[in-house]
């Protein structure tokens, strides 16, 4: 079975999407439509901007989404997904690609999500950290012993978890993770504590926008971050998408479930090859490709 996966924030690079823009009239049309919807020329930043400009959440999220979704649309009849999944922001790309959301609605939600997350980040100092070389359970147990807010946020692959929360709690957790035997525990250069309770203000804001958006029946199941299971009911997809901002990204569990359900080829659609790398670590026999 063919599975298509869509990357999240962090996969961006200068020049992303330029080739597909130049080589496909459909891509050019969609990118220009995106410039109009967003009210600024995001293509200029994507194609020629600095890493610093691309790193702004309000730019990064729509940029990665646009690269992924437009690339999927240019595949035409070759794009025949039997299951899809996206990492965090990538879930929105997956939902447009499998027919749940329109291109315009998906882009508007992603833009609103980015701005809401940015605002939530400014309320209280918060961050994320990568923890390498510890079992999931140990990471969860260590987080539970730290005063303040710090939780497991991204289950990326076995032995690679990202924790998220208040800056002081995350820093204290890093020290405790190393004492517990972690190879590394490193604070990440991110704007805030994504996929943690710190995102509650953003979740509330995005919930209203999601509720007001039409969700259609998907072409194929989406393996959602929150459940790591196949979901096809539009109302359930909506609920899970709202919870996603404050809940962990169960990427390891999603990939394992897709393989259990018959996935034989994972094609990554969008900038970079981050997900293909993680999938190889989750299951060394998994076959991956890039669109």
C-alpha cells in the first residue's frame, strides 16, 4: 500500500518550492493564489529569503505547507494515496492532499495556526529540547518528576523524543535526562513550547477557526498525530486536529500502525528528507522515497 507523509516545521530551506514553481504552470498559479490569500509574497521569502526570515513561525508554517501541498497536486494522476500522515503542521498538508480540506481553507487554517502559536509563545518563556538515547517511558517518568510544565511532545523515532514546556522546567529536565542516561539532552532553537499545555491559548483560538471550516470525507484514511490510528470520519478528524496543538505528536506510533495496516512504500512530499530518515529508524525494513 502507498503511504504519503508530509513534513512539519523545521524542514524549510531557502529556495524551497522554486523548482516546482518554475516548471509547473499549476504550481505557479497556486503559489500566486497563496500570495494573494496571505497578503504578502511568501514566494519571495521561500525562494530568495534568508534562513532567519524563513524561521519566523508565520512564514515557516505556510511555506512548508505550500511546498508539500503544491508538490502533491503537481503529481497529478501519479498521486494515489492509500493512507496519509503528517508530522505536526504536516497533518494539514495531508488533509488537503487527501481531500478533507480545500487548498484555500487549508492555507488559511495554517496561517491562523502559525499566528496563534506565535501569540501563545509570547505569553510565558517556553521552549523544547531533544532527548536522545532514552526509552520513551524513562523520558515520561523524568518529566513527571520536574516542577512546572514539561511533557513529552514529539515521539519522533525510538530513542529520539522532544520534550516541551516552560523554559526553566525544560532546562531542569535536560539535566535530569542526562543523569538518567540520555546520550544528549539539548534545548532547541524554537519559539516556544509546541505540543504542550503552554499552547492552550492557541488551541482555543484555532478551535473556533477549525469548527467554522468545512471538512469533507477523505480519499483515504489519515493517521493522525493525536491517535496514531487511521481516521476517516470528518468530525473525528476535526476533533483530533483541535487537540493536536496541546497533545504529543505520536509519529513513531503512527508509522508503526501504518506498517501494521499494510504500508509498503512511504513517499515524503515536501521540503527535505526528515521523515524518510525517521521512518528508517522506526523500521529498518521500511521502503521510503521522495516525491
